[in-house]
C-alpha cells in the first residue's frame, strides 16, 4: 500500500462523512506532526549519519499523543504505519541519490540503509529494477581481487580501474570472497587477478608486517559527506594511538554524533587503509569491529609495539 502525503490526507478527510470539526483537526494535526518529525529525523542523517529508527514511543512524545493511539490515527489517515512511512521516505531518498548520480554505495548509505544487500533485496519492489540499473542503465563495475597470508590471517584486496575498493581480513579466503560479492552485488565482473593487485597487496602486507608505517594507495570508495569526514579523521590518528567515537565526533564539531561515528566506522570498506580499528568506545573498550575484535586487538597491539620500538 502506498503512503499518502499529508496534503492528500487533508483532501480525503474533507471528503469524508462529517465529524466534529475539533476532533478531525486534532487528528490531522497529530498525523501531520508525526510525518514532519519522521522527515526531520531522517534529514538529520545527511549531517550526522543514521540517528537510529524512529520508535513509536518517541513519536508519541513528540506529538503529545499516546503511542498506540497515534499508531491507529496514522494508519487510518495515511494507509500505512509510521514505520512503513519512514521506509517509504528512505526509498525516496535512495531514488533521489541514484538519479543525482551519487553512485549505488553513496546513495545506499545516504538513504540510511545499513548495507547494499538490504537495498538489493528490496530493489525489485521499491525500484522496479536493481539500484545499478536504476542509476546507470545496468552497467556494473569490473573488480579484480587477490588474497594472501598476513600476520593477522588471510587478507583480501580488491580494486577497480580507479583504485582499491575493498580490503578485508579473516581466517579463510572463501568468507572474504563472499563478503566482497555481498559488498558489490551489482558488479559486472569480480575476478581473481594477483598480478593486477600485486602493488596494492604488497603495500598492505608491508604495513601489516611492520615495514611501512603508512599505506598510500589510490582509493575508489563511495561515501556520504559525513562518512567521508569520519574516515578522513580516522586517517589522522597517529600510529599506536586511539580515539573514542565521542572524541572523533568532537573533532568534527558534532559532539553528540558519537553513534553516527560508530556507524561510519562499521561501514568502512577498506580495513587498515582507513584505520577504523583506532576508534574505541567511551570507556576505552574495543566494541565492535567489522573484521572481528580479535583482529582489532592484534592490530592495536602490533601498532603499540612498533611505537615502543621507535621510542627506544
């Protein structure tokens, strides 16, 4: 069922059987306030990442209406629940991003979807085609990858003709290749090519093995404006040091955006190259890490040891 806009709600309400004017106005006001609140909160993602879903309790407080009463009013007026309305807004933002040429990854995260796979699951119903087809007539990326042993386990490096687009660390090649395919479900081709990736793979292995303090490689990654700012700040954290999500948010001038910083870290597609492992919880805990907390701990331990050696 398609969510109706507030103006359409007003028109249908006026054509409905007569009811007490005050009651009808109160109901419309509550629903329209709810719509505006959902839209404002989703718009805040542009500045501070994903602020989390709008809960029914939160919506009730914002509109000064019982949550369950608001749910009933909203569905009567709009034909969908508040959550479905928020989903429809998110899909509209995805469409807008694709039409503006943001690229599938940037449009996906800019619309608040947590992963590309979630978008592709919903694409046939929401878009009528895949996001890549919706954006660029179906032309996908040509991605080459290579794998190798490293001090932290197996490492996979993938790149397009423009630069490195994916770096992951794990225990075996198969899950890493699976993650690569999930990250780029619309790619035209994903192929193994050790020769094409030799330079990039060598640079990352040199860093992991302690021979190079920094990784300087061309990247081909897409991100929202906020993600880009977070990732740039992560690359400024010196070797052997960490910052909390809140401290990173403060450096960005948005001290209340710690949660959004954490989300930006979790969507980083290039392990180690963008050192999201140097971000930690408010109490110094390692918290989550896309490639496993054990890998995060080992990275930080090795980096601290390198710094200690240079100081002696």
